[in-house]
């Protein structure tokens, strides 16, 4: 919503006046913070204490209040699409505001100083009216004050549009401007004015949140170094007494109302004059034509110079002889500095330290060099009687010969001399030989010698781009086969080179594999050796037709597994394989007689060379069970053949037979009572009784042997004894035998 107003000479301030408590602030300044030696400067101060609002306008009432102005303005909260900083209404100088555009306050009491704060924004250049911004340097806004009811105005600050697109100027910004001393009266008016406008549709701007604060006159400001005070309520001004420090000095100013106190410090530094540099030109060719020039800075300026005579304003002194000069400089405040400078005159130009480097390696690479004493740069040098000159005193790439040396300086001073460069020879590699590399063991070698050039020599060996080694003898060992570059470098760096090849003897080839054979002979094939072979075995049962031959015949004494090794001591080569001579298969089975009802396990003899077994019964295990009489045939085979054997098995009805008399006299004949025949028994028991039925001995082993003693080990009497034998055969038949036996103890 827009409001249009026209106000003329509103004489009363309708805004709210309020007191705002704040700490004091004070800023010290100086006419100059750096003064020359013996100089002085004026100290100034600008302070503010507890203040009160002298004028306040936010435009939030919808109309301007308390102004003395003749303008038509727009008040709204979003003119041109850019809200104010607080989002409320603001004043806009649009296309209905004609030039000169201004807003002027009523007279205000700011006799104790204060500040003017406000928000302001320029429209952006070239936008549509009423949003078209100022762009020319003269189209900006001024803030001014008047102390004579508007008859004359003094500018406090001006804001240039800076071309009309500056983002700082075209956005809302808050500004605060101190009230200057000349504006500090009890009836001061302030105005915001745009003095130059391209026309009503152009150069628009706005204001908001204007606040003018006035200091309350109850503070006193005092400089502490001289106790100068401005008096109560005077917050801005100069200290009438200049300060003249002799070195860097800080000055403190205090502002207080006996309750609140604040300070500020300003530091004044002293600039002393100094001679910064002295440039010299030495006398030349024995003349008194030297000069020096001094340059200075600092202090108060107005420098004058002397080197022991009258002072002059120029720092340049001419026509000087060789000497040490003291330059004195004095500035206009009578402060001074001194510096010394040496003019080192040369009576003549002289060639010194003339050296030559003879040619090397048979090349035109001689060098001549020398130094110069005296004279005056720039120098020019010649080694051809002055026909041509060089800016350098070093000459290189010279052939052998005698060279005249001539040098001349910028003043025409000169000197001459001569030097000879001698010829030279290049080193030569005389004898190169190589030794073989065996079996890729890097045991090849190269031998060489050299002559000419300048000994001693350094021999360097490369293979491709790789440095192998270097030494002073020319002998290299531990080399692999291949092509090498041999270089010899003499004492002065001259080089000769040759290419040398180290040939190789390859390692033996022995394509040996583990082998299995039926006979006891093996012919070796495919072994190739250039350095000899040696055949060995892990057993003396192996014989070689030629232990040093490449492919001998191997003969074994018997079947078995053997380790065969071929070696070459030259190449450190060893190769082994396993040789297996397989024996013919062999087996055997045993004839057997058994009791009827028993089962016989027929086990064929197992040999490690046997591979499988086959029985006439059709079974293929190494052992079978039989229960009937007959002939049983077993066959075993391997890669070398087969072996056959037959077992005869008979089954019969088993019985027990015992003697009826024995003579336990230890004569080795019939000394025991025992079974005369037995076999195939599963269980057995024999009880021996005397004639009264008493048990003398009892056995449960069919292999028992009664020696005529009782259980206590005592001999029993001669006589007749009874036995009872019970047994069960393996076939399950029960056998019972009873009878008597006569024990005779005859000699």
C-alpha cells in the first residue's frame, strides 16, 4: 500500500525520546603516527558516553513523523521486491519524488556530540521505474548538517553509486556516522539529499530505521601524559600541546564520569634519517676519476651531504681518488647519519692467474682461463691479437698451439700475455680376450690391457646399459655369457672402447625318469654332457658298463629298488632317478593233515613282487579256508610272469594214544608219561591217580609230560597208576581214554 505525503516546516519532534545507558567509548588519533627525528605531532580524540535518542524514525506508522521536508515519498514494506532489514515499512524515493530529493530533520540538540545511524539501499541500475537505480558518480546520497536553520549545509559523508550494480550499495546496509565537532550545537539539522537526478523515473533509493543519538554532557576526557582535559561534555578535539618523542612512545587518553571509565592508546613512532646505500665507481687507469653516490630515506627530508668538505644537497661526489670516504648526511631537522665507502682505484690493468688445460684424448678441447686485477668493467678479451673479442675470460675447444692473450677495460686500459696448449693422445685398448662360461654358472671372464693416453687407467665393463664392474687391472671374472662393452678411461678422462663376447658351454641334459623293469638290465639313452659325467648308485649291487660314459648300460645283481645318480663336477650338476628291477613272482603252500571237522586256512606265501593270487577254487585272496581233503592249486602273477604251487590236504578221524610204562631216570629214553600222538584238539584234561584213588597230578595241556613227581615235586613210588583223559577234537568229537601206567625207577 502506498501513501503520499507533503510536509512543510514541521516544527515539533513527534518521535519518542528515550534514554539509553551505554559504556563510554573513546578513540585516540594523531596528526601523524610517524614523525621525523626532532619533529612533533598533534594528538586528537573522539569519544562518546551515555547517550539519549535525539531523533528516531522507523516509518512503521505509515507516515513520516518529525521531519521538515518537501517531498512526495512511498512507504511500504516490500518496494521493488527487496524487504528491509527488519521486514517492516520503509521510505522509498521513487518516481513520484522529484529533484532535489531530500529528507530534513527538525533542529536537534547534539551539542555534546553523538552519531547518526540508518539503513539505506540504492535501486539496481536499469530496472523498471520506480526501481531504477543511480549509476553516475554524482547521483549518490549525501548526509549533511546545518547549524544556521538550513541556509548552508556541510557534507558529513557521501555514498557513490559505484556504477549502479555494486551488490553492497544495492542491498540494505546499516551506516553510522559520528557527529563532527562543527555540528555539535543545540539546534543542528541533518538531511539526506540526492543533489543530481537524471529525472523522476530514475535514480531511486530508500531509508529506514533512522536514529540520531546525542551524548549526555557529563564525561570528561583527559590525556594522561600531560593531564590536559577538554572539560565536561566535550568529546572531540585536539590536544593543543604537540608531542615530540625521541623514540617510539605510547600516549593514553581517559574518558570518565567518575562511574564509568574507558581508555585508548595511540603509539607515535620516530623516523630517523639514514643513508640507505652508497654506489661507487673506482678510479681507473691511475686517474683521479672515481665517484660515489649516497641515497637516503627517513627523517624530515631536505638532506645535505658531506665527505669532509662543505655540505651539498646532492649525494654524488665526483673526481675522487683511491681512499676510504666517510659520508655524512644531515636532514632539515638536523638529524644525521654516516656511512663509509671505499674507492679502490687501480693504476693499471693486469692479467693474473693465467692457466691452460692441454688437449685431451687427441681432441681439440684445450682451455685457456685467467683473472683480471685492476681496470674498470666492462672488460673484453681476445686470444687472436685483438681481431675478435669475447665477454668471457675463459676460452675452450681450442686446438694445440700458442695463443696471444689481450684484455681491455671500458676505459681503454689493457694488458697482454701468451700461453701454449700442447697436443695429446687417446688411450687404446690393446689386448682383449675372454674365457668361457660353463653351465650358466657365471664363471666367464674378460682380460684386457691398455696403452697411450695418461695412465693409470680405469677399465669399465657394461652389458647393455647395465654397469657390471670397474677396476684398474682390466680383468673381470664371474661373468655370464653374452656381449659386453669394455671401456678404458685414462687419468684425464679420455676413453676407448671395444665389444667383447663371452661364449658359454651349456649344462648337461639328463632326461632321466623313474623306471620299472622285469630283467636286471637298463640301457641309458638321451644324456648329453659337454664336461664329462660320473654315474653312481646307492648300492654295490648295481654295475655300470662305463661310469664316465654319457649313456652306459646298468646291470643289477638282484631285483630291488635303486637310486641312480649322474653328476658333472664342472657344472655342479646332479640328476637322480629311481630304478626298480621287479623279481619274478613266487609263492608256496604247505601240505596239511587235519582231523575231520576241522577247517584249514591255506595261506600262499606272500612276496612283495606278487601282484595277485588265484586258486583252483576260483578264489582270488592270498589265503583260503578248506574243510575237505584234496589238492588245492594257487597261482600268483606280476608284470614279469606267474608262479604256481599245490597243497595236499587230508582229513582223518583223530584219536589219542598213551604208553603203559615209563622210566623217569633221566637217561633220555622213556623218561616221561605223555601222549604218543595227538593233534587237532580243542580241549584236553588228564588226571593221574594212585591205586587208592588219590589224585597225583592233573594236566590241561595235551603236550603234558609227567616226570613221576607229585604236585609237591616229590618222587612218587614205583608201581601202577591210573589215568583218565578227556578231550574234544577241533572237529567237535569227544574222546575219553582210561588206563593204567607202570612207573619203574630202574637204573
